[in-house]
């Protein structure tokens, strides 16, 4: 299997998402938001479904560096539910730079 070709094709496809703006609309321009993520159960039910409430922050720094960071928080708008196990994420994210 040609993994390098698959990687290059994937990068080109993701880039095309950014370049093709038809059908997309801006719904929020603030860098800071709450993200509610729900996962399904796995391994034939041995891992229960979970939900996560993360604070996501996007910041642009000098020299073309962007940081997308997130961390789980408690948020009254999304109280725990008996349908999911509440998961918590430690500080994590991406640093994008040239």
C-alpha cells in the first residue's frame, strides 16, 4: 500500500474543503466556544457511550502561528445525562505553524 500517496491525496482533499466555499456559511466568528461531543459505545458495549463538554479556544499569534486548544469544563447548559458517562479531557490541542 502506498501510504505516502494516500497521505498526499488526503492533504489535497482537506485543502479542497478550505478552498471550496460553496454551500458553506459562517455561523460563528468568535474564537471561543463550548463543544458538546457524544461518542457511541465500542467493543460490543464493553465501553459505554460518553459525552464531553469542552471549552475550545482558537488564537492567532505572530509569525503565522495558530493554537487551537481545549479542556473539559462544567457547563450548566449541558448537565450530565444518565444516557452517557461524562468524560473529561485534560488540556490539549494543536499548534499550527509554518
